[in-house]
C-alpha cells in the first residue's frame, strides 16, 4: 500500500516560515540603528537654564591667578550628552566687565568633551584684585566664583 500524501501543501508553509524569519532578523538588525539615531544628541530636548545650573555639566573646579594679569581656570565636564554650543567667561573687576567666548567657531579655543578636564587662561593685563569669574554655557549662567588665591604649581 502506497502512502499518497499531498506534499504540494508543505512548500508554501516552509516558504512563509523562512520569509517571516528573515523579516524578524532584519528588524532585529535595523531597529537598534534607528532607535539610536532617534535618541541621539541631535534630537535630544533642549536643556533649560535651571537644569544647567542644577546639574552643572561644566564646573569650575579651580580658579586662581598666575600673576597679576592672568587667571587660570580648571574646568571639568561631566559625562553627559548635553549640547553646549559655547562657553563664556565673564570677568567682573571693580565694575568693569570683560568677556571671553569659546565656541566651535574659535580657532584657539575648544569646548570640553564629556568627561574631559581642561585649563583655560584669561589674560587681562591689569590687577586682579576684587575680581570674579562667571561661567556661562550658551545663554545660561552656570556659576560664579571669586578670584582669591594665587596658583600653586
């Protein structure tokens, strides 16, 4: 006695199963790439100034004067994905305000990368007594410190 099974019905089922498996594998490969692009810093929400002051993505960890006409500022940046378009150092000495801008368009000043520590030097050419430095990221004031001590190297 011969077994007359109809084998023509199995081929479409196998083809469908293989097609579904390939689609699932393609989604598993492409999905992380798409989600990373969506969650990337270019599409991240804008950080408010109050959040900048609270979380301080950039901090002045040391501030001193090297001589009577130069200030040495040590900045540290946290490990974050906050976009910092520019850093502004404002020096207030006896009511006279001077500003230094560090941005992507500057050839001699670079903004810190996440996790980086860097020194910045402000040369003012006069006495630094009664001076304070204010650090701003973009338009947000992050912190202000008095220049009170000489640098010790």
